[in-house]
C-alpha cells in the first residue's frame, strides 16, 4: 500500500510539474510583441486606486506618467484617504495634464472599497482601453504601447499579464514561486485564448476594451468580489469576450510583499475566498497539499525500500521545477533550502486567514469591515449569472 500511494503521488506531482513547465513556455512574451507603427491602436486610460499611500504614491505616479504612449491618460482614485495622499495627487495633477484625480469621501453600501474606486475611475475614463493596475506596479516605458498594439492586432477584449515579482528574502522568493506554480496549475493561462472554460485576471495588469467592459457590467457586476482581478477575468470570459494572457517579464514588475510575515498578513483578507468560503474545500486542499508536498518529505524519514526511493523521486521533481523557475528569475538556488517548509507555511496561512474570517464574520480591507454573509450572497449571485450566460 505504501508503494502504491507513493507511485500515485509521484505520478500526480510529475504531471502537474510538466504541465506547468511546458505551459509557461507556450505563453508569448509582451517584450516580443512589436510596438505600434502609428497611433491607430486606440487610446488608453490607466486606472489606479490609492488609500493612505502618501509615502509611496508620488514615485509611483511619476512611473506611470513616464509611460511612452501618446494617447494616454492616468486616473487615480483617492479612496477615502486620511493622510496627505489627496494633496499630493492634486499637486502632481496640476503639473501633468495626463493625470486626472477623483476624491472619494464615502463608500456606498454593497461595494468593496477598491471595486467601487475602480468603478468610479472607469466611469470618467475616455480611453478605448481601460488598464486597471496598482499604484506600486512599475512599467517599462513601452509596455502599454506593446500591449495596446497586441490587443488591436489580435482583436483582444481583455489582456492580462504574468509579470516579475520582486522579493528580498530567499524564503519569500520560494513562497512566491510556490504561489506561481499553484496559480499556473489552477488557471492554465496558456489555454485561455482558445478554451471557453479557462479564464484569468491579474490585478497588476488587467487591460479591457472599454465597450466590452461596460457591456459585461463592469465592476458593478462584481461589486463585492474580494478577488476582484480574477472576478473581472471571469466576468469578461463568461460574457464570451476574447481574452489573452502574456508573460510580462522585463516589462512590468511589482514588489508584492516585503517579507513572508507581510505576505501572510496581506492574504488574510482574501485567502478564504479562494476556497469559495467553504471549510470543506479548505480541508480538501489541505489533504492534497499534505499528500503531494508534505508527505514526500516526511516519507524520507518514515519509509524505506521502494516507497523511500519513489518519495525521493517526488521530492526531486518538485525541486527541479523550483530550480527551473529560480533560474528563469535569476534567483539563488539557496532558496531551495526552504522548500520543505513552504507547504507547512502555506497551510498555516490558509487556515489562519480562513479561521480569522470566520471568527470575525467577515473581512477587514483598507480599514473597512465587510460582512461574510453579504460577500457570500454576492458571490452566489455572480455565479448564477455566469452559469446562465
């Protein structure tokens, strides 16, 4: 029985690893896409939200305003800031005609703050394309031009990017690689341009054709979606709009979190939503992770003979996948020292975030409490709409 179990786990891990490795190679790169030769791709409105980001908002704005695209406007929504964010935005806007600022003082009922802010930004945007992003995302000067040209050339209604993530510590780096592998295995973004059953969305770069976005209902249709980026991708795909994903390496980057503890605190608000707010799904995912990523390491100390060798092969497959991803990013192989700890830390983050959400009866995001019952009702309603479509 131990040998059979080890073989099943080895096969499952190998299949997923090969799928992720080969799938990533199939994805086109934004940096390989030609720039537009004329201003025929349409105008672009970049929409960003900010809440109490006085220390970082000005450098981020200057990065956005440095983007090399003639038909560009940058819209920043000051979402109920209580620090100097609003004043900084107004000062920068006075010197840059490309920049438009909207100040929000109150959050209407039935909305998450960020979703409402993006909705307000889309409402005043004039661009043919709307690019939803975050204030800490850094763009190469020609990234938007290449993306707009790609959408124009391929008649894409929704383009999203998988881009560089900056990480300072070795543990955080391999944690982010683990997240990336799980994301790729779950959503298989290399399939979304052809498969009606696959969708994706990444908050740092969601570019949508404005007419398609409005026809699909925009952020009003996902007003209480905690994973708003994925919900937008699902909304666009559910309404049968053309969706593509590209690799944005060397074009777009972000420092998602500065440390592993910061990562744990950051995902606390939305991790339970990844399991559809169901403990049964969390338990199921825990069993899968325990079997495929915790047990093979434990088996090196608890088994012998053929079962030991098969488990060792499973561990090597996992390490080989991580090593390949580390090589692509130019990160040190020393990160692999933390590989045995990663699934345990992930499980701790999952359970802690989910139980905190249950005990609170909701989530706290940007200083606002959102009841879990309201979020669940909105999610069920959106699922029913997607099913009907």
